[in-house]
DNA sequence: TTCCCCCTCAGTGTATACACACCGAGAGGA
DNA sequence: TCCTCTCGGTGTGTATACACTGAGGGGGAA
C-alpha cells in the first residue's frame, strides 16, 4: 500500500469517526510527522479529501476539517433522495430480478435482536447498495452516490443506534427490493423516498436538542 | 496562479476539447515537460482529474484519458436528470421568485439569430444554473452537478450546434424558470425532465451513425 | 528455433531541500 | 498612546534526487 493511500485512509477514518473534529486545522508538517510519511504523499491525501469535500481550504494557507451539522444532514438527504430514487427506478427497469427478490426476502427475515444480527444487517445493506450499483451500471450516478455515502458516515456519529428504527428500516428495504424485483419503478422510487424520509426524521430526532 | 492550477486547467481544457483524445496515455515526465512544470504540481493536477473522473488509472503505472462515448452521454443524462429535477423542485420551494420570473422572460425573449445571440444565450444558461445553485443552497447537490457538467462539456464536441434545437431549448428553459417562479415544483421537475429528454435526443441524433 | 530467465531501463512513489509569501511581533516615530 | 514599518519565522508551493517496481528485450539453454 502506498504511503499516500495510508495517509488518506487514516485521515478519512479520523474525520468520519470524529477523532478529527470539524474545524481542526490540518498543517502539512504536523500531519505528515504524525502519520509517519513525508509531505508529498500527505499533500496527495489532503487533496483527495478536499475533492471529497471532507476538508476545506479555508484560506490559501490553512486547510481545516469541513464543518458538519444538522443542516448538512438535511442537505445530504436531499441529494441522496435525488440519486437513490433514480437508482431505484433504473434498477427496476434493468435489474436482475431474482437477485433483488432474494435480497427482499433477506430483509424480511432480518431480526435485529443481537449485536451480530445488527452487524449482519449493515453488511446486508452494503450488499443491497452494491446490487443497485451493479444493476444500474451508471458510473456517474455511482460515483456521486459514493461521495454522498462518504459524508453520511459522519452523521452516524451524531446519532445513536435505535433498534426499533432499524427494524422498520429493514422492512422498508424489503419493500424497495421487492418493488425492484417486480420491475415496479414508481413503487421502488416512492418506497425509497419514504425510507429516506423516515431515516432522516429518525436521525434528526435523535440529535441532541441544541444540534437540530 | 499556482503551477498545479495551471497544469489542471490546461489538461482539463485539452480533455474537454478533445485535444487530448480518450485513451491518451499521460506520462508524468512527458506532460510535466510539455506544460513547463515539475512533476510535483503535475501529479497534483492529474490527481484532481482522476477525482473528476476525466482521467483513469488504467494500471498502477499508466494513467489515460477516460473514454467517452454515446453510452456515457446516456448515463450522464440519467444522473443529470436525477440531480436537476431535484434542483428544480427545491428551487420552486425556496427560490427568489422575481429572479426566476426575470430569467423566464429573458429566455422567452431570446432570438438566436446571430453568433453573438448564441454566445449570450450560453451566458444566460450559465446565469440560470447559478441562480438554481444559489436558490437550492445545497453544497452536495451543487458539487455533484458540477462534476456532471464537467463531463457534459465533452459531449458538445461530439455534436453540432443546431439552431432550431436551441430555440426550442430556450422555450423549455423559459417554462422551467416560469414554473420555479410560480413555486410549481411538479411542473418545474417535469419540464426539466422534458427538456433533458429533448436535449439528449437531439445530441444522440446529431451523432455520426457509428457512434450511437 | 523456441522458451525461459535475467538484466536493464523507464517511469512512478517518496523524501527532502529550497524558494517564497504571509502573518505577527516588536520597535520606532508621530 | 497609537499607528506603521520592518524583520523574522512559520508554513506552503515547487523542484529535484533517490529508491523501487514492473515490463520488455536479449541472451542462453534445451
């Protein structure tokens, strides 16, 4: 693995997890020393983070970790809705129906009654997203969504896992997958809309009073 | 202006204009020499182009200008539709109505009967896009759309300006702007859909037979 | 003659040195 | 006392040197 990749992955994780708080100044020498690489690969990593939008060039000489608050979450979900409803529509027209039928059944069967089950549920969602990406086969949509998902990880840290919400989320996913399997584009899109609405509401509700 | 910015802007323009054809291998030393910068800023420029998707790391040791064909145009318009219909909806709810009313009238008045008028029309579209960006005020949507637009420039080179189509496009824009000004989100979204459908059809029609 | 191995070289990845610009502190003058 | 100018320092931007890896060609052996 290249040094620049290591630096990127490390910084990415630290920003997503909140270890590097929004507003933190990222000095090149300081970070390079800390991560044990030279300034050259570190600059490359910072550049990629800037392209991702996770890091901002506040002034020509100072780069900081990008801010992230409730308004960002709302904006993120607007973009997500635009992209994911389109993905649902296109997958309905193009997808491998049996694959989505199987995924739908997996979502239906999911019982989130243990930590392992929750881990497995996250993995299932990842497989569902991958199936959508594969079915739609549109690099531009996939890449835009990838950026959105990168930012979304930051929202998790502001919220708490809510088991009731997760069970409902599984049911919503089951419906989306089922609609895709049936080739029902309208239902798939609208079920995605509903799912995102509920997910956003749950996230905003779980935010501490002052952060909404 | 920094050397890396110069290199980026130059390469960007050459890729968008087709001066650097798809598949062209971009050797660091070769390009750095050609552009009169050292490898360090050139690598930064290449990195940004990779993030944009205009350049691809074909193998660990060779980076090439990303391919671009009719299927890419279709995929691009799918992503564009997802984002722009959402922009239209949100702008309808949030936009400065008088600004869009004025833009709508400008579109209605546009008569594309000279090269200068066409230049002015392109500028008007740019102002319209900027007004949408400002009205929606969503950095994630704007940034995703910015990437899409960057790629879209490449499509222009494959097509020819068609004056009849452009006049129709002006009318379509007038309707979108008018719907936004009226706060009619549904109409704005559907008019955007129609506009993109027509634009895509015109582009694909104008492609040489073998490229469709 | 053909196949395989080794060597060379081209080209990237990283480290480092140097240049330069901006910011802040301190001192001097008004 | 306050404003301004200058000087030093900190940190980025760029150039360059070195290291390493992978590919291609040539030579040797079967």
